[in-house]
């Protein structure tokens, strides 16, 4: 006959409080210094000009303004995501095989082209509606859109230089 022996061993585990390292979010660090550089300052200018474009172009009274606001909102959200990625150091915290500089260069380049098209369409359409309701605000939205186009073009230029230098993060 086969005999089975079961041994029971009791252990006691105690946990001590870990040092204040931040836990799971310890890789995220606030990086205000980035916004003191030219690319960081340009990103903030893009953000604030986007707010002005949204304020001046709303509500969309014409189809051209709807397209303009669509481009502004998409660019605004993308810029906001990049701002948080730099502010919190998310790019460095995530260990993904992504060329972040090239990804941001593509994003900013596409937004630059779309901003130019949307601003020109906005201005061209609203010039035919002189002295109508919302004329001044929508012309201002188109002009600020062109200013934001220049800000995105400058951002694209700096990202291109960074990408050309071989940076990936």
C-alpha cells in the first residue's frame, strides 16, 4: 500500500512601507524645462493660437468654417497630447520601439498643410460675406489660422532638424 505524507509549513510575511518612490507612476516626471526651449515654446504658441482660432471661428455658420474648425480641433487635440507627453515625460517612460521624433514630425507636418488649406478656405469663403453676421470674427479666425500655420511650420522645421540629427526620443 502507498502512503501519502503531507507536510504543512506556516510562514508569516510582513510588508514594510516602500520609500516614497511614486509607485507605478515613478517613471513619470514633470518636465517644465522642455517648454523653455524653442520647440517647447512653439508648442505652447500652437496651443494658445488654437484656442483663439476656436473662439473666433465658433459657431460654424458656413461649411468652410466647419472644415476650418475640424482641422483646428484635430490639431488642438494632437498638440495637447504632445504637450502632455513632454510635460509628463511619457515618451521616456514608455519603452516602445517607436521613433517619437519622426512620429511627431509626421503629425506636425500634416497639421501644417491642413492648417494652411483650412485657413485659406476660411478666408476665401468669408470675403464674399462682407457686412454679414460673424464676418469679422471669422476673418480673424482665418488670420489666426495663418499665424498658427506659421507656428506649425516652425515646429515642423525644428522637428526636421532634430530628426536629421539622428534623435529618436
